[in-house]
C-alpha cells in the first residue's frame, strides 16, 4: 500500500513538474502591472488547456498528499495562482467591462486556506502578496490594503517590501490618508534607487507632503526627481529643452515643475526658491523654477510677484544666459499689471546689467544673444523716449540728464545702427532743451556733418547755430568772443554745405536775430540789410524778420528816426489780416516818434518835443503810447508856461482818457494852468475835482476845498463859494481855526445877499461852533462868537426901544420891562466873552437900555383924568421911578469910560463919554478937556 502510494505520488509529482507554472520572476504580474494598464482583449481566445490540466493535477496531488506540509502548501499556492490566472483570463475573454470580484472566490479561498492551514509556510509573504493582488483586481481595495498591511507587519523583510510599500502608499493616498502614505513612500525612497518604484515614490512622496501642507519638506523629493530626470538634459539648448524626453517623463517633469511652483507660491515665493537653492546649490534648471513660478503668478494676475520672481533669479546670477530674458519677463509682467513706473525701473535695470560694456557679454557670446541685444536696443529707446517726454512735460533737469544718458548709451553700444543718426539728433535736442547748449552744439554738428546725409542733417546744422547762440548768452563776457566766432563759422559752414537749401536765407536771418539778441545792434543791422538785399529776394516771412531786426536794432541804438522809417518798410511784409502784428508795428512807429520827442525834451527843445508828442496821435491814433505822449506834451507846454495851449491839451486828454491813471495829475495840471491863465472859476472847479478824488488825502481834500472857495470868491461866484464853504464847515469842523473863518465868511455872504434870516442862522451856528469847540477855542473864535452874540442882541434892543409905555400902565410897563430884561441878557452874554471891543459895545448898549427905560418911563402916557395937582404928583412919582435906571445907565457909561485908563478908547468908550456929558454936564460937560484927559490916559 505504501509502495503504491509512493508510486502514485511520484507520478503526480512528475506530472506537476512537467506542467507550466506561473512565473514568479521579475515579469510576474504585480499590483503595479495592473494599475493604469490597458488590457488587450482577444475575442475567441480559449483558455489554455495546460492551465486546466495543471489545476487538475494540483487538485489530484492535494487529494493524494496529506502528510507533507511543505508539498501541500506549495501545491495549494500554485493552484491558487492558477485559479487567479484562469479566472482573470476568462473574464477578460468574456467581457472586459466586468472585471469585478466574480470568479476570484476560489483563488481567494485557496490563499486564505493556505494561510490558515500552514501559518508557518516559508512563502507566506508571497501568498499574502498574491491574496492582496486578488483583492485589488476584484475591486476589494480595503481588503487588499489590509492584506498588504498584514504582509509588512508579519514579513518586514520580504523581498517585495519596496513594491508592497509603494502599493500601500498608492492606496493610502487615494484614501487621503496622506500621513500614512508619506511613510509608505518614504520607505521606498529610503530603500534607494535599486527599487523600480523609486522615482514614482519620490514623486508621490512629494505629493503626499504637499497635501499635508508641509511644502518645504515636499521640495526635497520633487527636486531629487527633477535631478534624475534632467541630469542629462541641456536646459540651455535652443528650442524645447524637454523635447528629447519620453512623453511620460516629460509629463512627469512638467507636473513636478507645476507642483513646485504651487508649493513656492504657498511659501514665500521667490525668496523661498533662493533660500532653498542657497542650501543645496543651483541646478542647471534653476531658471526654469523661477520662470514657472512667475508664470503661475501671472495666471493669478499677481503681476508684481511674478516680476519679482523673475528678478530674483537675475539678482542671483545676472550673467546667466537666461537672466536677460527673465529680466524681460519681469518687464512684461509689470507691463501687464499696468505698473508704469515699475516697468521703467525694470528697463533701467536691464540696461544697467546688459549694456554692451557689462560682464554679461564677457561670459556670453554676442552671436548667441542677438535677442538680448535687441531687447537692449528696445529698452534704451524706450527709456530715452520716456525721459525725453517727461523732461518736455515737467522740465526737470534730472529727466533731461536721464534722456541724454540713454541716448549716449545707445550711440555707444550701437554706433553703426541705421537709426544712430536720428538718435544722435535726439541727443542734441534733449541737450538743447536742458540748456546744455555747449554739448548740444557738438551733437548737432556731429549729427549734421559726421553721418551720411539724412533727414535731420540740415535741421541739425541749423540747430547748431541756435545752440551756439544760446550758449553764448550764458558765458562770461571774456569768453564770448571766441565762442561767437565758432558760432559764425558754424553758420558759414551751413551755408557752404547746403547752398541750395531753402534754409540758407533763414540762416542769415537767424544770425541777424542772434546778433540782435546779443545786443550787437550795429552788426545785426548790417546782417539784416544783407537779408533784405538778397537776390533772388527772400520770402516775405524772412524779409519781415530781417526788417524787424533792422528796425528794432535802430530803435535800441537810439536811432529813432531811422527806426521809424524801417518800421514803415516792415509794414508791407506784414499780412493785412494779421491785426496783432499790424498793431505792433503801429505801436513801434508810435514809440519811435515818442522816443524822438523824449530825445528833444532831453536836449531842452521843448517846442520840438511838443510837436513830436502830438504827432504820435496823428500818426497812430489808436496807439497805447498816445496817452502818455499827450500827457507829456501837456507837461512840456506847462514847462513852457504856455498855459492856454497846455489847458487845451489837458482838456482833450481828459475827454479822450477819462479813466487814465494820470487823471488826478491832469486835474492838478489843469488847476495850475487855469490859475496861471487867470481862469479862477475853472481853476476852482479843478480844485473841487482834487478834493473829490478817491486817492486824495484828507489834508489835500481840505486844502483843495479852501482853494476852490477862495477862487470862487475871487471870481465873485458867491453861490459856489457859499456851497463849498458849507461843505467845509460840515466835513471839517476841526480845526476850529479854519472852520470858524468859513462860518465868518458865510456870514459875510449872507449879508451881501441881504438874507437876514440866513445871517441870523449863521450867527447862531458860529456861536455854537465856538461853544462846542472845547480846547480848540481861540481868541479869534471868541472874538467872532462875541461879535455874533452882540449882533444877535441888537434885535432885542430894537424891540425894547420900539415898545411904548401907555395906559393902562401896568400892562405896557410889564411888557416893556420884559423886553428890557431880554436885551440886558443878550448884551450880558456878549459881554461875558471878555472881548474888549464887544464888551465896550455891550456895556454902552446896556447903558442905553437903562437910560432908554428911564426916559420912556418919563415920557409914558399920563392918565387922562388927572387934575393939575395930581398930574404934578404923578410926574414926581415917575421921576422917582426913573431915577434908578438913569443911575444904572450912568454907572455903565462910567464903567466903559474907565476902560480908557487901560488903553481902550474905541467908538463905544467915546459914545459913553458923550452920554455922560449929557447926563452929568457938570462933571463931563467940558468935552475937549475930557478928551484930552482921555487921550493922555490912552
């Protein structure tokens, strides 16, 4: 029996050994070989009969062999592998779209049974690997992952560990379990380059770390991958640097660059790139890293970040072949973002770094960098044009200097460029505009004479002349002569170089203008006459300029008569419809005539001066200077004391120029002229104008009003005099010394006009003015006030004198008494001023009042019914009543008479003596003797 069994086993074993077995070498199907793989479908393909036979043999073997664990385990493993292969092939043949878990149960069951039955089987790591493969192909990825986890847990030293970890990493990554995935990929990376999963693990390790936002850690795997893929790639080669890579590798590299850009964008951008490379060294593809990050920023419209990224590489290695192009990219980024000033700055940096005299060109062959040279030309042109435009707009010296610097750089770097002549011209222009005339002359002449003839040749030659002229104006006097000779030489050179050029006449004209500007008027006149004498004649515009130079030069030389003639010669060349120019010429003619008048006046020939001043208005009636000329003519006539002629001119002046700034002076001059010619009334009116002038001071106004009043008085114009004086006393109550005289004169005028009521009013006003004057009161004001008070008392005295004492006595006597008291008060007020002449008059009048009262009392009407005795007694009674009044009168007369002792012997003192002589003849009858005594006393 045992022998039979042994023979059977040997037979089966031989059959198994003869049967094909699944390959377990490197070409054995793995999880990786299934992932992302296209499976070819061959319709009608039959499962290989050998597979079925092999499975049958293994089943038979398992049925026969039961006591050898090693053989049974090996047979079970091989049978499970064949089951897996068979079912997979069958499903592929049936329907490629149904690669699900159906049919794999047998293989899975066998693998699991094997593991359970033989836990110590030496190849259980392979069994677990195949079981995981079966799960994965069946779509049971969770079971597959668990199985792989079990494999690495139980068999960490398995020969397939790198692949198992890679598969684990892939499954974990898909489940977003990035920390575990990172560990799995990291194992493979640490396993080393011997693993065929090394590069993919580098890539996925970086992605895992990226997903975990550990961007800095992700850089290492990504850059290690790039180092491997690009180690033999010339990243500076012309064309597509990655073109030689296989498509898969190219896509892998491009994706790696992309994720690196994203990582750096999440970090500190270009700064992070530079820091990273500073630690590990700059690879040959470093410029690509900077460029890719910049492009990512551009996609996100982060233009400044993009530009700064490009510039970061340039700052690291400005001489790198790609550095200029990255600088160009920075310029374009700023341009896309609309950052004009940053564009400008970036262009300046480009020129400063990549000018033809910079180290870049020592390291890089110009023949290989024509694009860089083209960008240099373009940027130089842009910078020069920008600075030129800015200088013309704002006039800043810094902009002029910058434009000149860029133009000079262009000419230095590209002297043989077709556009160099034009650039040289622009350089000259900017130097001229910046007032660097000396340098401008050199550049204009170089432009004009050192290049083949071009569109700016003549213009530059002409401009050189202008530059010479302008620079000469800035030079010290002692240096001008030599420079001026160069200027003339340049003009002659132009005429010699371009004899048929239409600017030849213009050059002479320009030289004439220049000489005029330099105040070389004699020479300017000579050159100007050469222009107007030129044959064939120059065009009207040049002739006009030349005649202008001639006339202006003669004018400035003081040759005013010749200038007047030249201005008349200029007029035909001035368009009739150019009203401004025509008027200017007329004004110049007027000025020439006026200047002739000034010259005559300076020589003392006033009559000629007057004639010339007056001729200004005749020649050019609408000239602005006519007003001044007419005024000066009047002034000259006043100096000639031709008062009537002066008045006539001044009257015309006032009529023609009522709003002239000389209006006040005209008024004053007219006042003088009228005074001197005896026209007092007209002169008074002018003084009133002076008083009313807005710019007259108060002192001037007051004096003018007084002068007007005096003149009206002289001419007998009482109404005008009265009007002016009334204004004076109202406007100028102070000083009282003046206003009181005005009031006094108003009293006189009222008297002359026989206006008693007005005179009474004037008297009262005068008295009040004195009374209100306070400290300004004077002897004169008191005198006039006293006289006025005395005069105002006269009507009261007259009313008293006219009143009669009649019967019934009581009424008339009472009235008489009241009138007496009124008169006494009035004269008392006059006497109170203490003015001698008024006091004596008032005292005398008071004596008269008292004497009159006594007399009127004695002469009063007697009662009609009195008999002779009663009448006599009545008369005695009246006499007793009248006596005190007579005594009072005598006392007042004596008071006046006594003033003679003090030297007062006026009319009223004399009258007092006369009254006393009548009242007291015994004492005062001898008049002659009394007068002698008084005279002696006096």
